[in-house]
């Protein structure tokens, strides 16, 4: 039996929960969970914000742990190896997307906390072996969990959209995603502008890798950088005046979204057309890109800023996350 923390109904507190995962699949591994980050997506699933949560729900998709069991067909991982598991726990491995290396776009992909699959707020979790990504030894396992979701979410566009080291890049929102984006983009070689409505984050944003800081509530400050940015990455989950950010783009510049907003994105098509700008979005990355991201983070000493709680404090940690006061991620660890 796997011991976990589950939500029994929409918006409820997490309580102790046990389930029988059944026989281990030939291509599956079982991971003993050491640490697990709390993501805003966990909160959205707990609250059924997206309308497809199934209860009981065991959240948790930023897992760090060691492999304790492996199916008969698993040859590339070993018992005792430390790995990470993110948003995705399976794919068909045979469709066009999978065969092209885009497993994260597989039409029948299995997400770690969707469709009845139980996640990492537990003592153990199971996954298709390809989605258990070996953790570089130089990364701190107690803080690396958020890289498996937040990290790859902001890193994937750098690979997918050919962001160049010479680009001038803006990051909207300096929170759980945005603070990681600053570090990755700075190490990538970009000139980075941080946008935030919280002016008290300026000094920290500069330490994290920003070259410039813009108060996003200041319309004059936005106007002052008109036409200067090649790429803007939005990490926020609220609707903004997107046309103002389009105005900050160079010709052929791109506004790219990795934050999930409930409201439709409203932009001016003439404004897009005038400078041949693009509007796009992306989810998490493939296993290969996650591995690349982890190696890049290890090489450049990029790590999430985390607040640490024990699993016995899970509901307190969830409320801290809901408050928006966490800087910038929360990681749960099992009590010794």
C-alpha cells in the first residue's frame, strides 16, 4: 500500500490516504519520495479550477526520490538511483509526437496528477520509466523539485523557439516561474528585463539575473521601452493589458505564455500584424529537454528559492502557497 495525502472533494484539506497501486508495469518504476514541491497547478487541481479533477486526488508533481522498484523492461535506470518526476508520468511512445521527441505533446499522455493517477504527496509514486529523469549529483535534492515543473516550463521555450544569447528578453511576473526564468535567461546570455507589479522585488530580481526592472503598473515605464524586446515570456496567471506588452516588442518579436490564465487572451490583431509579431504558448518539456534543463541548471548553479515544510505540515504549506507570500516555491520533505 502507498501512503499519501489526498483531497476527497473540491477545495478540501488534505488528509491521510492509502491506496493499492497494483502490480508494477514492465516499463514502470516506483520512486520512494524524498521531497516534493508544491506548484500553483496543485492548488488548481485541488480546487478543480480547470474542471477535470478526479477525487480522491493525490497532488504533487515536482518529485525528487530514489528508485525502489523497476519493471522487467527497465534497463536504463537502477535501484537506488535518485530521479525527478514532473508533470507528466506517461505517453504512448508510438504517435507522431512521441516519435519526434515531443512526448509532452502526446495526445494520450498521462499527467502525474490527472485522470486518476496519484502524485507525489505520498511516500511513493509510480511512473513510466522514461519520465523518471536522473538528477545530476551537484543539484541539491531538497530544493531541486520545482525544476521538474516550474523549471522546465520556463526553460522549454529557450530550446523550442530558438531564443538567442544576443536577444533582449522580458519576463512578466517574478514569482515561482519568473524567478527561475531570470536565472536561466541570464545564464543563456540574454539581456533580461523583469516586469513586476511589486516594486519591492527589484533588488532580488537583479540578483537573480535581471539586467533591468520595470514596474508593470507604470504606463510611462512601459512606453519608454517600446519596440526594444525580442522576446517576452509571461509567467503570470492573471489577465493583463497584453497590447501594452506587444508594444514593447521589436519587429518579428514574440510574446510567449507559460502562465495559465482563466480568461481569454485579448490582443489587437492589427498590432500583431503591424510588426509581424507572434503570440504563442507552451507546456512543460519532453524527458530529453528536462534532462537538458537539469544539466544546464547544475552547470550554472541555478536553483529555485524555496521555503521548506515537512509533509506533516502539508495543509499549512498549502495555505502559505495560496496566500501568494511564498518566495518563491515551497518544498515538502518527509519527517525523519
